């Protein structure tokens, strides 16, 4: 076996995986995964420990992974994850607020309907002559 001919073909899968991670279009790992030796190996469809630092054939690949990882770290803003979490939290709060608004409006409509029904019934009772008021008689 000649290592020089097989090494580029063997490493090609890893380089393709690294390029997919850099492009933000991974297949095996979740989008936005931090670029590392392990994530490149998993993205390539291999075991997480398949890229060995001791093997000289992986040295250029490991260097490239470290370079790309630094680039990714520089590109990402320091508080990007916190901003994203805050946006998600605000979105959930808006949805919850709109739900409360709908419940509030339904409650107001229900109360208005009950007030109208009560008014109609009191007017109907006033029309009937046989209804006696329940006021206690005033004492001298």
C-alpha cells in the first residue's frame, strides 16, 4: 500500500465535511455546530475519534480545522447566542400577550352580553304589574 496515493482520497471525505460546516450546510450535525475535529469527523460520517493527532496523514487536516475554527469564532459575535435567546423569549412573550388580549376581549364580550341580558330581564319584570318590590317598609 502506498500512503501517498490513498491519503488524499481518504481525507477527501473529511475536507468535504469541513467545507459543508464552513458553508453552514451540514448533513450529519446540526446547523451552527462549532467547527472542531470531532464535528468534522461526525459530519464525514465517521466516528468522533477517527481523526487522530498522532497520525501524520491527518496533520494538514487538523491544521485546516483549527484555522477554520478560529475564523468561525471570529465571525460569530460575542453575544450572538444571547441575542438569539432574547429574540426567542420576546417572540414567545408576544404570542402569550396576544393570547391574553384575545382572552380579555372574549371576557369583555361575555360580560357585555350578560349585562344586556340582565337589563332586558329587569325591564321585563318592570312591565309585569304583579311584581312586588322587596324593600323593607320604613318604620316610623
